[in-house]
């Protein structure tokens, strides 16, 4: 989280406390959520790396339905996890919301989360999309797919992640760096599905076929394809959805020139990951925290996530958005996502060994 002076932090705390007393929704990245004069039965404090208007609107809807006020602290995932560890039992956070199982696993591994038991959650979130000890639950699903230039690549030329290591793609593959937890989780899934040796061979093959040194985020890979730097990018589906609906006409122009391909449909399935949530170990408002997760996994909230953020619903009873439907249905990898966290360390080791920068 960003550091501020003592005076600035004191002012921020007073501002947040005042918001709670007046019943206003608050996003305050520097100050800890305070309960002020509000009783525990009326508040839940959330640390989140999801900076989406959709999430804030859902928090407001939850408050209207339940009377429970949501205090929101936003920040980068790794910083929020570090903050939770630093605050320990004194933290005011009741929930941690973050992207990627790798980070959720890290929070659990550091003892920052606790088990949440709820029949509603068990119904709304499939077993493979939640922690085996129920310490975190998936809220939205992302598929990590192949995005290609419609002008230079035909979909029938594509098949599997493994095929990307074929010499025919030398100098044509674009992907972000090994420091990206999305790529770490992708490789971690291959370790779970194919074993370490094959996963390492795949990572080495990708390095050999890169169009350039890895850099930038997923949207940058898409832009690089259209700029002619490479022909195929590995990226998450929702980024392309956001680009197609961007207020920036250049992003829309880029996205319209790209095709989406779900690899491994005849073998092991396309890699998926989640944006998820867990109750903190030191939660002061655990019951309210579980109620909020139940609400976010409900049909109503899941539909909002799907329509506004172009993420796949975790709740299997909710349909994807029309845009995602237009890309077609796909078979996902059939592994419990806990494996992504368990294999993260080994995935990072392999990336370092093969020179994935």
C-alpha cells in the first residue's frame, strides 16, 4: 500500500470513520477500515485489488439488502497480502479479494485466511473453483487463451499450448514476463496435468519461439500482435473483452483485428484461473464476511460480473455474457485450482531455469 505521512494517515482515518457514521461507501487506499461508532453487526471490511465499478455497485447493493456497510480498501495484490501479514491479529480486514489462485494460495500459506463454512457457497461455487480447505472461493473465472492476428493466422493452424513450441512459430509468440502470476499459474497447471519434465520442455519451447523479450501486460501483447511484432499472444479472455468495450477507440480497433482460440480442446482443456475471496484469519466480522461472499456468488451478482467485466461466472447456473458466448463454449482443464498454488514455486524455478525473463 502507499505510505503517507502521519498527518495524512490520521486525516484519512478520520475521513473513513466519518463515512461509516454517515453510512456512505468508502474507498480509501491508505487508511485501515475503522468500525468507529458502528456496531459489528453492521459492517464488513474488505481489502481488494479489484478496482472495478461493478464491484463497488455490488457492495452498495449488498448494503441495501442487508444493512451491512462495506468498507473498502483498494491496493495491489502483493501489497495487500504483505499488509495483512504485517497487521496480524490487529488487522481490521475481514475479507481479502484478489486475482489468481497463486496469490490466494500464498495468503493461505502464510496463515492469513481461515475456513468458511456455508451451504450457499458450496452450492454456488464448484469444488474445483475453491480451496480444498474452503479458505478461499472463486468469484469469477478467466480463461488463458491464444489471441491471434486474423490477417496472418488461420484458426485451423492452432491446436494446443504444446504446439506453440513447434519451430513453425519461431519468432511469433508474445507473452508477458515470468513475474506475471498468470503465467506462473499457467505453467503450474501444466505441472499438474503433464508433470514437471513436460512442463519444463514447454516453457523452454516458448522461450525459443518468442518474438521479443517478455514485457508489458496482456493488453500490450494484443497491441504488439497488431503492430506486427508477433502473430500469437497468450492472454486472459477478459482483457480482450475490456478492449472491445473500451472508451479508447484505438483499443477497440486493435481488439477487432484479433481472433480468440481455446487450446487443447481435444486433450487436457484450456487453462482457467479465478479472481477469488477469502475470510481473513483475524476477521472481526466473520459472519458478515461470509454473507458478503454468499451475495457475490449469487445469481444476481454473478450476472453483473459477467455482463460488466467480461469474466466467466464461477456460479454454474449463470450464463456468460453475449460477447463471451460469441467466442464459443470450451472445455477447461479438469484440475482443482488449489494445484496452481501448490505448484507455483516449482513453476517459478522452471521459468528461471529456461531463461523466461
